[in-house]
C-alpha cells in the first residue's frame, strides 16, 4: 500500500534513494508517471540548432534581497520580493529559488562538472521553469562571482543582497528541453534551459555552506526517450 504522506523522507542512497522515490508515497508515484524525466545527457551533435527564434529565453534579473534555508539536502536562496524574472514564449516566470547540486546533474558531451546551480522560476499559474548552470570549482575568489564587493552575504542574519546574474556564465548559449523536477515528486512538464559554457564558482564561496550541501545530491541521468533537445547559440556570437 503506497503511503499518502507528502512529506515522506527521501535521500540519494539506500532504501529511499532515487530508484525507490516513486514507491515512497502516491505523490512521488504520480510525479514519476511523467515520461520525460530529468536530468539528461546533453550533446551538441544530437541537438537541433536554433539560430534565431522568438522562443529564446530572456533574463530580467536585478539586485534584490534573499534569505538562505537548508532543506532537501542542499542550501537554497529564497528572494523576499521575487523581482527578478525570465521571459519565455511571452510568459514571465519569477525567480523563486536558487540551489546547488554537487556534482552536476546534467552532463554535456560526456562530461560531468563539480557543481550545478539551479535557478528555479514560476509563472502566475504555478508552472515551473528551471535554468541550469554547470560549474567547476576555482581555488581563487573570482572578482565577478557571488563574493564580489557589491554583494552582501550576512549569513548570521540570514540576509543576502545580490544580482542573480552573478551565477550566469558570460556566454548565453544553451540547451532547451522539456523534462521534470529532479527531486521528488519529479513532476513535469518543466521547461529546462542549461547553459553549455562551464562557469566558475569559488571554493571560498562554497565553503560557507559545506555543512548544508550534501555531497552526491545529484539524481542519476534519465533516459532521453526520443524527446527533442534544442541548442541556442549566443546571440552576440
């Protein structure tokens, strides 16, 4: 008998690990019925290239206040006002959450990276859109990264002030596909946009949250199942 508790514990290993998520409760089981799950292996040679399209995503990020919370095996930055947003297919999606996976959940051309940042958005109807940024860990503090002087990281008061663009790579070329959430209930459809430029995240920044971010909090790759994957080159190239 499948449990109906929507707060059933889950993890990334053992009896309540990814391969068993769909058995833990009916909410998780329902999410798993969506055919196109995430993450997936993204390949340039298998993606359909889109040079100019009205379906490209546009970013409208600005400096705003966040607070940090630890749940679902990682650290989350939650905005107070949700002023930053993206636009896709003439629909605005407000930025509602930023969190991290170590190592990356998506792979690109056979390569997995040390970190993947997920910037989660939601429209007025409650539909999600997620932007993924794969990162390598840099030993030095990066001048243009989240620790730049214009940002505020007051972890004692749980108050951060920054422009979410600090987490985006300089080159905006990206993959786009339809998938699911990568944590229970893994529901879909979710529009995914994953940058192919590997960004850098300083070790000093990540070390602030080493107790909150579980190592190995990445869902295994899921089957492509014949779905379309699109590639958008940087418009400035």
